[in-house]
């Protein structure tokens, strides 16, 4: 098992309802399948508990924690709870983010800008801030942050793109700052994925069938004209979390079927 005896925190380990599995839940399951004990953190406790049940039904080990990562006290609580329950933190996987409410520059409301940055960027800074002392003391740890190809490619909205670009920059800084402590930090850059967050909202907002949303997104992907799934993101996270990536830090890893190869 590639994560045997490791303790992992997955922030955003629940998901909204939909026909497919989300990135956070799939990552929790893959980590557990490979031997990790997973602290499943989500704003929606019931959803986190659903993820835990899926893990334990497969014979894995996990527990749930409700947290609002917009609040620093809750981010501190994540670290404290993990150490209280399991004694250490080997992996911190940050999966929380949203694009709903984003607009073009002129139309963008400043309060919405702050709201998106608070959730997409500041929350990651705070979870990392409180986990780092534990990882530094251990002289080991893997931090994995989820960004987006929006950070690299042309988009019609500004706040999500800019916040995801800032995640890339922040992760690079954290990687260099903490390399002397044996703590690694890397970014996964998912492209167009078939997840509830991506499909359900767009179908609802536009009043169209999910199949239309899927076909439009599939058409943008160079690799076989097909979106990826949450399992593609989870498998990339598994590699970065594992000792196989023990010499990998400061990397931005696209998982996008070639979308970022069409920059522009």
C-alpha cells in the first residue's frame, strides 16, 4: 500500500449532490484504499460522514470533522483535531474552492471578489499555516493544493482565475520555505472534469440538460475529446502524497487532458 500508516487531512472531503463523484471525495477514497487514515473535513458534516461511511464500508479508516475554513479558529481546529485523534499529520490536501459569483472585470462586485478570495486562497493559507508546525517538527509532510487550468488559460471571468493563480504562487513559496524541514508542497491543476461542482451548477443556471454541458466541455479537451473524472485528480494526489514523490516539491502538475497545452 502506497500510503500505509500515513495520516491524511482532506479539506473539502464531502461534495454536493450529483451524478458523479467529486474531487475531494475521490481523493479521500483513494488515500484510504492505499492505507492512509483520513480525516475528512467539510463544511457539510453530513456529506463528510457519507465519505467516511464509504471508506469504512471498504475496510478503511476515517473520521469526519465539520469546519468552516473561512474562519481561522476552525483551521486551527483541523490541525488540533488530527493530532488529538491520530498523533501526526503526514498529508494535507486542500480541495476547497468555488467559481460561482465570478464575472468579467467591469461587472465584478468587489465584495464578491473578497468572498471568492477568502474561500479559494485565504482558507488554504490558514489550513497550511496551522499544519506546518506539526510537519516541521516531524521533519516530513506533503501539502497538496488544488488549483485550476483557469490559472493558466484564457477565461472570461477574473476572480477565480486570479485566486487560482495565487494558489500556484503561494504553493511555490511554501515549498521553498519548508524544504529544509522535509516538508513538500505541490499543486494539482485540474482541467475540465466531470464532477458535480462542474456539471450540476452549469446545467441548472442555464436551464439545460447535463448532457449538453458535458458535450460542450468534452469538445474542448485535446485528449480523446473527453473530460477527466475525479479519479484522475485523486490518482495524481496519491502520487504526490506518497513516498514515490519524496523528491518532488514546488511542482504544478496539470491533470487536464492537454487543455493547458492550448494556452489562450
